[in-house]
C-alpha cells in the first residue's frame, strides 16, 4: 500500500518525465497555484534531478485573483499583461519546457462582471499570442496537471465531510494519472501506444466527414484533406516527446472550418473562467455558430464566442470512449482537463496546426486554405455519452460506424 508521499512523488515524476519530459540542460517554467505548493515543490526537485538547467516558478492565488476582479477598475482589465507575457515568450523561443498545475475553484468568478472576464481573457490571449502559436504547433514541450484546492474538492465531493474532501480528490487524481500504481512510467508507455493505435486507424481511414447523433445532437463535421489524428505524446521541434495533458484519453484532429452543420448539445458542465456553463447547445451553419443557448452561464458562453470571429468556429474534434477510466469513476470533476477525458468533445476556437499534413510549417494563409480555424480562443466542451453514435463518411458517401453507444466500434 503506497503512502500519500509516495504517490505524490510518483505524480511529480510523471509530470517531469512523461508530461514535460524535461531534458538535460533545459529550463522549465512552472506555473502553479499556491494551493498546489506541495506538489509544485516536488516537481521542482524532480526537474533538477532530471538535469534541468533552472526552474522558474510563477505562483498564482485564487483568493487574490477574486479580490482583483471585485475591486479593480474595469479599465485595468483592458491593459495587456505584456510584462509577464514577454518572459514566457522569450523562454519558449529559447526552448524551455512549460508545466502548469491548476487548482482553481470552478466557481471562482461567479457573480463577477462578464465584461471584466471577457476583457481579461482577451488581453491575456493577445499578449501571449506568440507563445500560443508555438504551443499549438507543438514546437515546444508543455504539460497541464492538477492539484486539489479546498474549494475545488468541495465542488467535486459536496456530500463528503469537509475534512475528508481534499484527501478524496487527491485519491481520484492519483488514480486517473496512474500515480497509485507500482510502475506508472511503464503504464503510461503502454497507454500512449494504445492511443496511437486508435489514431493510426483513423488516419488510415481519412474520413471526409463525421456524423454525430445523440440526444439533442445531430451534427456533421467535415474534415480537411490530409488531416492527421493525434493522441498521447507529441514531438516538439527538437524531437523530444512530451504529453500535453495528464491525464489524457483522447485522439483528436481539426475540423474543416466551414464544413460544420447542425446542432450539438453538451453532456457535462463546462467550467470556464471561474464560471459554470451548463445544459448548453450550439447550432452551426457552414461552420459558424449561429445560435448558442445555455440553461446556466449563457452570458459567459456568449462572451467566449465574442473573443474574436474565430471563436465562433470549431478548432478541435476529439474522440474519447464512454468506457474510460475517468468516465467509469462516475465523478464530475468540473475541470476540463479531467471531464474532457471522460467524454467525446469539441473545441471552439483555434485548431492545432499539427492536425494537417505539413501544418506546423505553413503560413497563416496556407493553414486557412487547408481549412483550419484560427482564433485567440481554444475552449473544449463535452458532448459524449453512452447514447452517442458517430459515423465516418467516406469520399464516396459510404457510412461506417466509428462509435456505437459511446464506444469505439472497431474494438
């Protein structure tokens, strides 16, 4: 039976060796919430043990952020944080690796002016645009992980005694990233092989379209010619493999920007910018969202779509079986990093340029001509369930089952 400290140690090792895959002499930039301090310090140690040149830690604090949203002037949210973005951009251009450990309260900004949130997101994205361009092309190594906070644990386990909530969430996180197992590094290697096998099957098929059918969903998504399905690990510009998300259960590609038609409904709440958006749907015509409604958080949802014109189009199509570890846990995490890996999902906003042949070396115009969407936004939302069927449509119009009742048809 592993102790908490042993599992924490293995989790930190996974973040460093599987997630960012820190190399000898490489700089690591670690962004972490003060709620994740214990894990963050362990990551710093593991990074140096792996040969990191230096580890730069940048702390954030939910409570301080909420105070700022409540009391700072509206004008202050129109100011681009170029002074902090410049460091990240410079490090990225010099080959640093990046790890972000999030612990945010899903309801952190509930009741805050939607205009402040929209402006803060927009100015931050504008300042970080050069970094985002590198990360979405997978030219740099980056990885996302999580650690519990009191507020997040209470949201996930509201019926558990308060003093037990954080422990329960730690146990769930350890289980989902395989840190509670004897040899998590080997298990991750096996898992990545499985994801790449699924991606390879779809790459061989080269479907022209996917047709989604489920409760509240009847959606057709065109796929670009020479599109590429990805899953598991990615390779950066220097040839180093890394895993962007811990955990990850998805294989994904980019849609053809203007070839999305129909309606899709969410199956899980979306925690976006400290607000919950729930029971929402999008209607698309020629790729563009022409109608968006939500039972909860509609103003926040509309604010997301107003980020820029590209935020009204899809940038990602991701397939995750309903029978997967996170889904089987029965837990709703209110954290996209987990919930998207329990469910098929889509993303509004920018596409990953690696999802089309030769895309990482294309100009913006060439990417657009290939059918890929561009935006400052990239936000995943969950649409999968045990009632979702997905059909692949070939160039000649033939239909083949890809998912039946939420799971892979070919497995």
